[in-house]
C-alpha cells in the first residue's frame, strides 16, 4: 500500500490500545504520558481520552492546545521480522466536561480508574483533533491530513 487513506489507517490502528500523549508544560518542556484507547479505535482523526480534571495534563492542554500522539502496533502486512507500524499525530486538544459527551465515548474498562462511571467527580475528557498524521509501516510511509 503506497498511499494510505484515513480508512486504511483506522484499520491498521484497530488493535492498538495505548498511545503516548505529549503536551507542552508552562515552562516550555515536553511532558509525555500513556493514555488508553480502550481498544476501540474507529479513527477518523479524532481521539478521546479520560483523565482527572485536576491533572497537569489538563492544565497543559488548556494553556497550549497543540499536542502529539504516538502509536505503535503490528505491521499491516504482519510479516515475521517486519518492523512494527508507527503513527505520529499532531493535533489540537480540548477539554470536555460534559457528561453527555462522556457517555458517547465511555467503555466499562474505564471503571477501573473511574469507579462511578461518568458520574465520577472530577473526570474530564480530552478530545484531540488531528491536524497532521504521519505513518510508517515497514518501508511504506506517508502523511494524511484529515
């Protein structure tokens, strides 16, 4: 596959459960932490993650919405010895505090961290809208603008 579409990318990312989310801190440093996709990636350029509203990550995004996401998964070809799939996303993050919006993206797996579900006090949802996506799958690589 020489040139991927967003649908190709969504298929390739379907089994990736974790991403690394990078923000810029108030001092200008980069801060990166793992976030879960909960194994439900129907990727169209939007990613949703849950966090505590009091987390530094939330303050970072409110101060500077430019974020980065990095994913690593199995190569599309799935050939033994072939390098894994890598995906780098640049995007804009925003914080959502609306429980109705939470319900659209909630999965039971999140109850591990938020035991009262969407009613857990202090929950926030992070919405990352991709502005640029770069992928590497073995020797194939390219860029998608959603």
